[in-house]
C-alpha cells in the first residue's frame, strides 16, 4: 500500500494527508466484497515479499523453485487484481463483454493454468 | 581304437610342443647366394630344429616371390645378400616395406657395398657410414685383424641372453636416427670406429679429430645390431655384417677354451625377430560400472567405472600364450581430444594377466575413449581404444525436492490453498451479492 | 436512397447472415486448399524429401521422438554431432516442432493410419499454413471486418514471403511458428478488446507453445510490451489493458521458463527486461488510478509526481546496477548485430557468414510481396484514421517489422503477416467503397447551381464516363458545398455515381489480384520449391536434368564406410551428413561453439597446409574429409567461395598462424589459378578441390567455371589424404585420411620413398649437449 513515502521528506505536511485521506476514502467507499479480495491480495504480496527476501538474503540456489514460488504469488496477485477490476461496479462501462460471473470463470481458469505451471517448475 | 588315435595325436602334439615356435608362422624365406649357404649351416640348422620351414632363394631368382596377389608368401624373410647388386624383380625396397605392413618379419644384414639394402636402411632411420668403411677396433688385443671385433653382450639386454662370451663381429656399424621405433640391440664397442679397411685408419682418425669429433663414426653411439618395431607389429632386425651368423665365427674361440657367443646371439636375434620372445598381446578389455559386471552402452558423468585388461605373453618353449602380470608401468588414459584421466593400470594380485583400475568419470559429457598405449623398446606395442559416450544425467537423475527450497514450496502451496479458499468463500458469497443486485435492480425498475 | 445496382429486397436478415457465414466458411476452406496446394510443388516435381540443411536435424530428432518416446527425446544425448564433444539435444533445441509432429504421429497411429514419420514432417508446414491463414483471418477480423479477414487469409495463404519457409519439405521451426505468432497476437488483441483474462491466459498458453517452437519468440516478448507502453503513453490506460497484459505476462513468462533451452533467460537477459519493466509500470499506473478514484485531484497530483519520480530513479539505477554486477546479462551479439550491421562482421564472423543474415536487397521485397508492398503503407494510414487500441498494435508491428526486414533477409518472414493484414485492410476498404451500392441523391443540382462550371458538369453524372474524375469532382463538390455553407440533406453529399465507375475499379482490382496470384504461383514454383539437396537444370532440348550429387555422395558414405567413421566438412553440411549418411560429424549447422575449438579448428585445418592440418585431423579421429566443389558444373555455392569465411573464423582464434591477407595475391585479388598465393595453393581446401581436376580436360588447361579462371596444367598433390570418392559432376569430393606411416616416417617422405626417390645421406645425430656452466 504505502510505497514511497520515505523519500518526500522535503515536502510539506500535505503528503501525510493524501495518505490518510486515501485510507479514509478507501475504507468508506469500497464494498465488503472488494475488501475481501483486497485482503487476499495483501496476503499474496506478503508471501511474495518473504520469498524474495529469502532469495536475496539467504541463497538463491534452487533458482527454479524461487521463480516458481515467487511467480505463483505474483501471478495469483495479478489475476486477483484483474478479477477485482472486472467485478468493481465502477468499471462496468469498460467491460462490456465480461460479466462478473464470466470474470470469475476466467480467473479460475487462469489460476489453474498458473498453478499447473508452478508445480511443474517447482521440482 | 579311439584311444590309440588320441595316443598318436598326443605323441605328435608332444613332439611339436618341444620345439620353440614363432607366434606368427613358420615359413621362412632366406635370400642369399647359394654358394654361401653352407657357411651358415649352424644357424640354419638351429632354425630348422626349432621347427621353421626354410626356403632358400638366390637373389637373382624370380621365384618364389615375396608377395603374390598382395598376400605375403612367407611369415619371415631373411636377407643375407649384402654383396649382391641385382635382385629379382619382386625384391624392391618398396616391396620389403610392404611386407612389414603385412606382418612379415625381416632379418637383414648390411654390407659395405651399395645395393638395395643400403638404400632401404635410411627409411628405417639408420644412418650408414660412408661406403666402403667398416668397424675397426684395436682393442682388446688379439690376433685377428682389426676388422674382426669381439663385442661384449650387455647384461641388461632383454633380447640377447646374457652369456658371458662376447660376440665376434665383422661388418658395418651404423648410427640411429631419431625415430622412436628403432633401438639398438648390440652397440659397437666404445673403442671402435668406422674406417676404410686397412691403411687409412690413421687418416680417418686425423680427420675426425680435426673436426672436433663432429660426425665421428666412433664409439658406442653406433650400433651393430638394431631392432625396428613397425607400427603394425612386425619386427625388422638390421645387423651390420652377415658374418655374425657364420659358422666360422660361431666356432672361433674368444680365448682359450671359451667359445664365442655367436651361435647363441644369432639364435636370440632370430628368436626376437620371428616373434618368439618379448611378444605380448591384449586378450580382452572390458569396462563396467563398479558393482555391475556388464559393460554399459554409455556412462553418466561422475559414474565410478572399472576398466579391466587381460594381457598374455607368448611362451616360445611351450608355443602358447600365457597370462602375464609382469608389466608394472601400464597406463590407462580416458581421453576426449586430450586425456582427462591418466592413471596407472596395475596388475591385480591373484589373477594372472589381469590388470584393473577404478576411477571416476569426469564431470564433462562427450565421447570418451579408454586408451591403452604401451610402447617399450623390444616389447610388442600394445594398443587398445574403446569408445564410450558419457551423457549428462537424465532429467530425473537430479534430486527432485531440495530442502533448501522450503520457503518456496511453502509459498507456492499456500498460494494454491489460498486460491481455493478464496474461490470457495467468494462463490459462497455470490448468491447474496447477486440477490442484492437483483433487489436493487428491481427497486430501480420499480421507481 | 438510390442504389447503383438493384438489391434483392425479399430476404430476411437471418438468411443474409447465414448465407454470409456459409460463404465465409467456403471461402476459408478454399483458401486453405490453395495454401496447401501451392506448397506442394517440390513434392510433385521431385519427391517427398526433407529440404535444405536445418530441417534434416529436426527430422532426425523427430525420428528419435517417434521411435523412442518423449522422455528419450528429452534426454537425448547425440554422440555423433560435434564429435567428440557430443550434443545434449534435450537442452539445446526448441522442442515444439518435434513435439507437434510426434503428437500428430501418435494420433494418426492411434487410429491405425500408418503414416510414415517422414511424410508427416514433409507435409506439416503446408498443413500449418492453412491454420495460419485462418489465424490471420481472425486477427484481421478484429481490425476491420470479416471481408478484410478473408482477404488477409488469402494473401498470407499464397504470398511468397511466407511460402519460402513453409513449402512441403521445409521442416523448420518457422513452419509452425508463424501460425503461433498470428494466433498469439489474435488472442492478445481479443484480450485487450474484451478485457477478459481468459483470452489473456490463452495468449499466454500459445506464447508458451511459441517459445517451445522458435527462437524468434523474443519478438512477441517485446512487441506486446511496446504496444502496452504506447497505449499508456497515449493516455489510453484502462483496466482492460491491465487485465490482458498482466494475465499474459504472469502466466506466459512462467511457462516460457519451462523450456530448458530458454531456462532462466526471461529474468536474466536484457532482451526480456522490457516486458518486466512494462509489467511493473502497469502495476504502478493501476494503483495510481485506484488511488485517484479516492482522492482529490490536487492531492493526487502531488502524490503522483513524488512517487513517479522516485520510482523512475530507483528503477533506472537498479537496472544499471544489476546489469553491471552481471545479474542481468547484457545484450547478446545477435541482437547487437540487428542494430549495428557492421558489428557481426568484425566480432562474430560466424553470424555474418550466414547467407540469411545479409541485409535485404530491394528486389526481394517485390519478389516476396508484389502488390502488397505498396498497399501496405496505405493500410497503415487507414489504421491511423481509426486508431482503436488494436490499430496501434498494427502500426507498431509494421514499423518494427519494416526495420528488421531491412536488416536481415531472414526477417522478411516476420514482416509478411503484418503486410498481409494492412494491405488487406486497405484493399478491403477500397472494395467496400466501390461495392457499396448506395449512391448520393441528385439534390445537389439545385444547391450547386450557383457554383462554377466544374460543379455542374459533375452533378448529373449517372451517365458520366469520367472514372477517377468522378471521385475527384465529388471531392471538389464537397469543398464547394462547404464553401457555400449549405448543410447537407439526409442523403450523403459525396459518393460514387454509376455502375460503370464501380465496375471499372472493381475489375481493375480483380485484375491486380489475379496478377498477384500469378506472380505468387510463379515465384513459388520456380524460386522457392527447390529442395536444394537435389538440383535441377535443363538440357539443351528442354527436358529436366536432375543433379543428384549430394545424395549420391552421402549414400556412398553410408554404404562404404564403417559405422563410426568421423567425417569432417564445413558446418553447412553437417546436418545433411548426419541425416542422410548417418555418420558422426565434427561440426554442423547448430554453430553453437563458434568462438573456440571445433568450427575454428575445422577452419584452421581447411586453410592450413597438409603438415599442419594432419595432426588436427588425427587428434579428432577424422577418417574422411568432404568438400563441395562446383568448378566443373558452375555450382557457385561451393567451398572455395566460402573459403574466406573459414579463414576469417580461424583467424579469430589463431591470429598468428592464419592471416587473411596471405590468401590473396599481392595485388589483393582472390585468385585460384597460377597467380594464387602460396598459402592458398598449399591449403588443404585448395588441394582437395582441385586434385586431379587438371586431368579432366585432356591436355588443355582446366577451366574453373565458377571463378572463371584457368587452372595451371599441373594440379596439386596430396600426401596425407587419399581420394575416396568423387561424385558424378565433381560436386562432392570425399577424401580419406591416411593413418600414420608404418615406419613412423612423416607421410611426405613416405610418399617420396614409395615413388622410388632415394633419401639423402645424413650425418649421425650429435649427442653433444652444452653443459650449463
């Protein structure tokens, strides 16, 4: 969520308020369902960060396993994010041909294909 | 009845076994002037006793031919014609070399005259002294002329049996070139030198001293008998003078009561040349993974492989091949363009004739060869090359699941689990959402 | 509204739609049949044989796959290639082609149709070209409409640029790769248009298939990110783009690493970093969009500026640092040579020596594409007019492909699909305009009365015979009506009057299309259908004379040499020797070991004298040496013409022993007659090519037809090789390497002795050595 608020120290106090107001607006405006998707996204991101840190700090020896694990989190993340954007009612105008049900079906197929490749690459 | 016949056969076999035979055939062609034949009767009779079939031919004769239809007619050829100028049409230097390529052994005597033999000698990397010169030595003091020289047989010689009597020699010494296939059997004495017979010895010495000793035809660097092992296995022996084999020298005494060693030396030279002594062969070679006994079609990198060679030596007195474990410097090379592994191939104690070594195949894939290449002067050359591919491990030869990768396994599995949980809960929440939307739509429609 | 020609009025819309679909299906079927049929010239003229060089290796690999199963193929270690290094085929090959043939083979055998694997390999390319036509149809349908799609399918079915790499017998990666290229692009465009992750996943799966099939997959890897980046820069970021790109990238990259030959390259090499960068950028932009929806604009602006700047700085420095530290491999030589055309000749002569890597000459554009090449820019401009997301893709593809096609002849193949698509769009727009039966009403008569005479002459043009002036006067009409500021009535103020105008344009268009067909068929039959293993020429009386020297020589090798005899030749012929003669070779077309050893060693052996070359030959256990010599027949693809490349490549590794200027005359010419330099005359290649050539001409001077030079009366002699075989027209010459001399002499002296020459007398070797003080 918070990406680069460490650098703008030269800014005025306004950087704080965009973040805070962003958080407030977010909690107010998003539906429960989207929040649920977002928790899954956060979990995936955390898992990916852990794997990446392990790879960088400890060893990257079974590089294919690292790539498989990391790619599974990243891939799942983007698929879920896509699902989120497709399900979000605000985006209905963009997705004329994809109903929310179809969106979920696409998400499921994509995830299954992703996991198939991940497990093939893992070992 | 049957037992009687076997008895007869046994007698014959027994009789033939008593004689020392060559490992490569019995037929010998002797090319020499027929008038001189009786002079070498001791030598030739000795050969006949051993079981060789001798065929005599004058140099000018056309028959029997050396090579007929590209097949050599004899197993061995003795060329005792150093004074002949003209030979039959089929006796040419090229033909003699072709004989060697067909596994025919040659025993050739040189002389002072220039003829076919002296023009063939340089091909064998022998450097002959100027024409007309012969070996001259004034030591040890003796009543024979200086051109008749007694030569001691070195005790380290493998070919000449080290009897204590020196050998009478009269003829041409020669120097040996750089070819590794030629080696001296009997070197000239250290006090000997090559000079024109009688009279100009002093001049020769003076000239040589003048040049500072360069190009001097003297000393033990010259040989009077040299052996040459051709790459195909055939042997050729060059002797500087044919008198070494003569009866006269065989009977001449070195000193009171001590017989000369000529007869023995002549027999030894013939034995070596005709593939009786110092003859080895590789019976078989195998290779296999340690732990198995069947050779594999290809090996994987880092396999542990055992290579076994079986080597025999020909025993002339028994006329058969016996396993021989006396080679202590045999080497094995595991080569792909360059030897990647070079190790000793020691004999296995307890198994006569068996040489084995175990080693690890290098970590490099490719087409390798097991190469045994044993060349020692006097012994038969042993060469063996077995080609075997070395392949990298199969895709399932690597360890599949590594313990170092557990966070990744955990991550991947947790992602899949999370996905399933998420979809389950999402779909479970679906009708509620759908109903909600349906309600909302209905309400908006109604309005 | 009036129509130029009568339309039937009693048809319901469903009938029209159904008939249209039926016609489309029939048309696609006919196009597929035409595509397949036009690729069969080689099979009909000669026989069902694998062509060229590379396909022979693919064919061998497929035979292993078909006979021993997939896992044996996957683990196949070929000890007969690159002797004695061997080749790990499983890890150095793109398995897509072989796997496809294997699947088809097993499928047919499951139905008990015993089709030979060779026929499958030969006919695979035409079969897939029919699929390519269909994929192009789908792609162009997204661009414009179905009629354009049909035109594009027809174009790509018969265009020579694509046929050259997909005739029956050309069993190479491009045979299936172009189909996969078009289909991946189609899935990408569809994913972009609909925003569906399903199409994104489908694009990723076909991308994986493409990665498994062809090394040119890097083209897709960079095209799609460039497209996405352009859309973002144009301000057209949308959630659909996000969905499509992310689903394609995540699944596609992961799956592409499954191919062993690709391995970890997608995260390690610079060529793949573009896709990763765009991926990251998309995440940032999507997140920014999300944040924007929750914030006021000013706050958002601040946040955006700060984060973009920070990201950009961090990203650039990170990329530079990683490349510097070696984690990310720098650009490979092959890609450098695409940008700097002189690079390869200086540093990597192997790449420069391949004939397919030479820059394209102008005539080959016309020969391969004929009328498409000038319709192509028109199509691109039409895309500019519409400028939906997919049109941006076509524009980018055209620009990029045009550049690359100009750099390398081989890359004409990637230009061909986009040329077909855009020229189909342009052509179809033209035909649409002129087939459209609506024509404007004659109401302009009253309004245009006040305008000048050209106008009055234009208006009642139902019977007017003016052809193109009709179009131009209608434009003039347009200007005039705008000038008089009369608003147009219900009917259009511009259009095409009359049946005759339409007929003329349509007939002209059909004429051009038939010329196109005629040209394509002629080019295919004459230029691209030769198997290059078998040459054909015409006798004086016009009948065909087959020159089958290659196969004659390869089969001689196969039947007259021991199974493990090693053959040395230049790398061009390695695959063919392995495929047809079935003997181990030293180097072959894979050219993977181009810097050290092997190819340079072979080059050194060919360009050195016999004494220097002989130890190299013995070290590598070479039994036979094979050269191609075209001097008798006039075959210009022989080894003497390629000789300078051998010298250059050897010089790259042994610059002190081999220098290229030594092989030219002092005046700088490349001669092979008596003025040739001594290095040239003593080289093994020269001796092997011209050995006994002078004897053919019965006392006259021999004439080398390719170099057009007269040879000296006395030809070269060979000491270390024996001539083993020369084919009928002297094209292939095989020599046997002599074993070491029996007496340990060097072979030159041994030869001299055998011919009766006497050796010189020499002095004894001095045994004195200097005593170190």
